[in-house]
C-alpha cells in the first residue's frame, strides 16, 4: 500500500497482482520491477503473493500441474487472496489486473483465462504458454515451445469457482494481454510468446 494514498469518498483502489518467478520472493519481484514506485505515482495497490517451499521446493507456481489439479487449485487460492484483500481494503474489483514473471507469467495467463471476468488486464513476462504442460514431466518441453497452448475448457470449470460463467466458445471475452519476452531467452523459448498471442487472438476472434 503506497504511503500517502488519499482516497476520495466513495472511491476504490485499482489492484495489480504480481506473481514472482521460480527461486524468487514477492519482495524480490517488487525490487526488480520497481512496481511500488509506479503504484505510488499512479495510485493503485499491489499484491505480491508468495509461493511456499512446501508447495514447490523452487518456489515455482505450479502452472504445469494441470493433470493433478494443482494448477487450478493454486489459481483459485490466488483469487481468494484478492478477495481477502478486498474485504480489508477498498479495492475496485472491476479494476484488478494480474502480471507475472517466468512461472508467475504462465500462472497469470492461466488465471486470466480461467477467470476472465475477474481481471481487466493480464501481462506475462518470459512465461510458457498457458495450458502447454500437464505435469512436471511435460514442463520442460513446454518451456522450449514444443507443446501446444490451450485455454481451460468449460468442462474444467467448476460452478463453485466461477458461478454462471459460460465457456469461451460462447463468447466470454478474455482480458487484454501484454506479452514481453526476450529473443535471446535460453530458458523459456520465445515461441511461447507467439503461441500465447495466437491463442488469445483466436479466442477473441482478433487479427
């Protein structure tokens, strides 16, 4: 919460959810991104969820554990953190964006695709394409850009997660997407950036 925020009566704050990468902490992401400085200048709050080592030894968000359901469980937990904050602070739930770096980038895109009505925008930096892995064994191939990207299907969505939410095939609009990726990245192939953009464009019937 930036120091010196002044809220007018009846107004609420926008919120940016920032998801760190593997072997990183929320505080480290705050430092390298300088997002707190931007939040103070532009007047919004920032939430830095942090993965526990008991959940993943390398502090990676489990975007690749789709078969076990862990990816969806973590996405639901992160969304619950947003709701918990909104009960404590005057958050404008119509102006919540999510962004991430590396593993956090893929989780950010997965969250935005799974709960499109909850986010006004999503940004991913150096992430694997969403839905491109289903287990630890397939994560490396996904990072190299060797597996297809996919959005959550309507059958994957539980009614308790997203009440009355139709599937993408019935016209749910994904939030605007910003993709950043270095062309010399030797950990996560830039092919993932192109695949994610194509996936979003197809879902939105964009060119």
